[in-house]
């Protein structure tokens, strides 16, 4: 009844109920014919109508008894439902096949099975296999387990700037001492084993082989085991070398450090420190210490030549950018001086003509960039770009810096002077950068020509200021007396031949 209740509450009313609840013709015929074949094919007796009525009455009585028990026992809901009835006398879930298994094994915990422990794989070691086979124990090093651990040593990477050569020498010395100590322990163990089977001196033991002498020798060797260790000087040197390194620096930190050096150069410590703090989270003091140690001990790194090449290439880029910036700065200053110099500055008196405050450089460039003149010299300007467009690009490089092509592209779209210049406005960042590279070459050549002219003018002024030097130069150019050539003889009239 409880199982039927669960079926009605969970299965029949839930999603597992059948979608088609109506009975078909074949199903009804099966219900009517159920059991009829067994009755008709039965042998050894006859069945009358009275017998069939008795069977029906018996089935009705059984059905009424079952319904009564359902009304009594199945009056429950899902909140207080239980599979076992209230009267559980004589019912035990541990009864199976006429035997009660309740007290069979109380050590088992529930229905769980104790699984065996998994055997872990171990690397095959020939020495260990033969030691186990020949019953040679591993307890010979029990008195000095630390010496065996020191043999492996910590993993030292080259970018951690350890003095690996000296540390390896100390590690090799430690291994040698540990091997000697191990041999001494094995000798002590062998002496004690021999002493166990040797005879005493009182019983006539041979000199040097008696029990007392062997035990005394083993005790003496055991007292000297403390001597098998590094000296104080070697221990102090090892500690100092380990402190000089950077064990907490990973390869990722080293790559960030080299990239920062390539980006800022070897002399810009502040920017390198800021990059390391942001990218790796290293402390400022630790970065400074690594910076100094790196430039003192960079040859300890296996690929230090490649690292220096990267840093030098980065520094060349920085130097080139500075030269470009200085060239553009010189060009803009010369343009502003030629444009606004006569209005704001009195060269004779050496002071500002106007009492008002001078405008800023950005304001002067904003109003004067269309008047900038560019001397293309031998360079072909090309038909695509005009002079005012090139002047605007030079001024924008002065404002935003060389390489900021995307910012310059946005500035071109904002300026009202180019609102109908569709070609210039439609250039992308790559095209603008190419034109800026061309203009940098033009400006550098123009600056060289201006510098040559200024140099010649200064030399002329120096000559005017020193007339003595000018006289010496004129005298040097004049021909000397010893170098004068004789004038050619005058042409004489031809003599008449005598007849």
C-alpha cells in the first residue's frame, strides 16, 4: 500500500505519468481473457457455475479486506510518510533468507566497502633493487640524514645572479665530506658487528681483533664524526653567496626587467622601477638592488650578449627619437622667431617691446602654422601633399611627439582649414606616419644647411673683428718673391737672311 501511495503521488501525478490514459480495444480483450485459458485447458476436474460464484465471492471478500486495511494504514501524506508501518514487531530489515545479519560484523561502517590503498608508482632504481634483494638496509645513514639531503642542492638559475661556480665548488666539497662520513659510519657498523662475534682478551683473543679493541676503535671513530663538516669560513661564504642572489625572481620577472631596460635604457632607473612595480609587484628597494647586481654580474647569465644587444638597440631608438624631437623643436623655434620675432623682441635693446605677457608657444603655433615655410631642397615634395599640410604635420609632431600618427589623424579632422581637403582627411595612420618620416628627413637636412650658413657667418664676423688675422690671410694668399717667375722675352723682329 505504501508503494502504491508513492507511485500515485510521485510517478502517476508527475512527469513520468503516461500521456495516453485511455484503454484500447486489445487491452480490454486481454483483461477479459486473463486466466480463461488456464481454466479451459485444465485437466482432472470439472467446474460448475457454483464453483465460479464461490471464487467470485472469495475475491470480493479479499478486496473488501484490502480496502479496509488501506483506509486504516494508507491515511498519510508525504510530510510524515514512512515505508514501514507503525506496528513493526517481528520485522527486521537485517533478516534475509531465514538468517539475521544484524550482529554479524559490527566493525563495518554501513554498506561501504573498504577499498585497498592505491600503490603509487616508483621510478626504478637498480641500486635500491639490489639493496632490497640482498637485504642490505638503508639505515647506515640514519646518523647523518642531513648530509644526504645536501647532495642535491637548490636549483640555481642564471638570471638569479648567483655565483654558481663558487657555490658548485662548495656543494662538491659537501658531497665529498658526506661520502667520507658515510664510509666512516659503515666502518663503525662493521666493527661493532665483528665485535659481537669476536672473543675477549680474557678468553685469549688475538691482539687487534679482540672485542674490547674493536669496540674501543668504533667508539673512537664515532667521536670523530663531528669533524666531517664544512669549516666556519666555508659556511659563512656559502651563506653570503646565497644572500647575494635573488631566489624569488622568476623568469617572467627577468623578462619584464629586460623589456623595461630596452624601453627606457640602462640609465632611467625610475621608469624601470615603476614598470617592475606595476607588472611584477616587486618592491622598489628590491628592484634597485637587482638593477645594481645585474650591471655588475650580467656576465653570469648564459645569453648576456643577446640581452645587451636588445638593450643597446632600445637605446639607439631612444637616441634617434631624441634627435628627431630636437630637429623638430629647432625647426618650430626658427619659424616662430622669423614670424613673431620682429613684433615682440627688440634685438638692439634686448628686451620685449610689448608690456603685455607673451603668449604661449602652443598659441603662437596655433595661429602661425599656415605661414611655415619648408625648404625641400633636393627632396621631391610630391603632388599628393601641399606645403601647408606638411607644415601642419610638423607642428603636430611638435605637440604630440613623433610616432603619434593616430592623434595627428584626429587633429586633421578637427582643423577647419582642411574641412574640404578630402584627400588629407582620408589618410590613415600608416600613411600619415610615412609622410612624417619623409618630413623628418627634410627638416634634418634643412637644419644642417642652416647650421652651415650660420657657421660661415660667424667665421666672417670673427675675421672682421680681428683685422690682423685678415691681413695675415691676404699676405698668405699673395705670391712670394722667391716664387716669382721671369716674364717671357719680348717677341723680336725676324732677322733678314743674307743673300
